[in-house]
């Protein structure tokens, strides 16, 4: 008797992005190095801050799913308490005796900084930072650790009036109030109860949704990620994709419409 049973992967614990990472000189040096690669150093040189100080609140807001204003104020208050308790240093007070010197730029300064960057530069910046952190974790586990490769698509409501090749119609019941959506594809790896987000793609109408998967796998394997299998929905079933991943020694596990017993 053969029975196909489902076995769920335990979800990662919902832990917040640690604020202590912003105190590490190594992390700050990583951000400054990635920004220098964009050529921004030739166009803009901050007077009171470093380039990394402008990226801190934006990165923290993205990882915690909060506004840049809340992230900027929270990180600034955290650093004030840290320097006060550890070094007994108080932020400088301005002449009006009300305002204090900030350790993290205000939201308006952060927005002005990112307006200096093009869309491609922003994508390269956060993509390189994310991959550097993932590479650090993969090195910690070692090359012998086998990861699971996860792929899934997500629809987000679109309220804009302009129509581009990225808008699509939705037929899902729970999104009946939204007629137009944008679809995003996320790639991640999972092991030891830890899930690492690695890639994020905006899908275009009429373009195969699986085309980015082989390149993403090759890039992760180049960064010392070893996989035992991949998990994805039935919408990704293509003979070409299955063969390409099989050639890379990565079998695919897909859900079936019903459980077969015989």
C-alpha cells in the first residue's frame, strides 16, 4: 500500500530585525562599501553623516514593515540610550536648547538621499546587502548544510490609473474588491528553522514566471548554498524547468490535487 502524505515544514519564529546589528562596524563598513560601488560617492558626500546612516532607517523599515519615520525615530532613540549608558555621552544640544544632535538622519533627509539614486541603483544596493547577509549565514552553517529552495508568487492590489505590462487581472475570491493587481515572485531558502529571503521579482504579463528560477539557483549555489530539494506550486510545472533543476541535482516537490492511495 502506497500513501502520499503531506509533511509541513515548521515556520520560522517571527523575530524582529536586531537593532544591535547597526552597532557593528563590520555591518556599517559593508553598507558604505556597497554604496561606493554605485558611484554615489562622486555625486554626493554627506557632511554630518556617513552614507550608511541614510540606509539604516530604510533597511530597518523594510525588514520590520514599518514607516521610515518610525524606523528613523526608533533607531535614533536606541542609539541615544546606547551611547548614554555605555559611554555616558549625551547628544549635542543646539542653541535653541530644544533640539539635539541626531545619530540617525530624519525621514526627510533619508528621502532626499534616496532621490539621488536611480531605480536600478536602489535595486542593486539592497540586493547586494541582502545577499551579503545571506552569504554570511551560509558560511556560518558550512557547505555541508542542505537547504530547501522555496518559490511562491504573491498578488498585491494596484490602485494606479496608468496601465503597464506589469498589471494583471485577478480571479481570487478573497481579492474580489480589487480588479487589478501586480504579481511578485519571491525566492527563499530554508533550513534549521531559519528562512532566508534571497530574491524578489516583479512579474510581467506574457513572460514566463519560471524563467528567473534557474538563474537564482545558480547564483545561490555560487554563494555556497547546497540544496536537497525545491518546493513550489503546480503553476511552476514546466518540463524545461524540471529538467534544468534535475541537471543541477535539485528534485522538485509539488502539491498534488488530491492524495492518492492504492
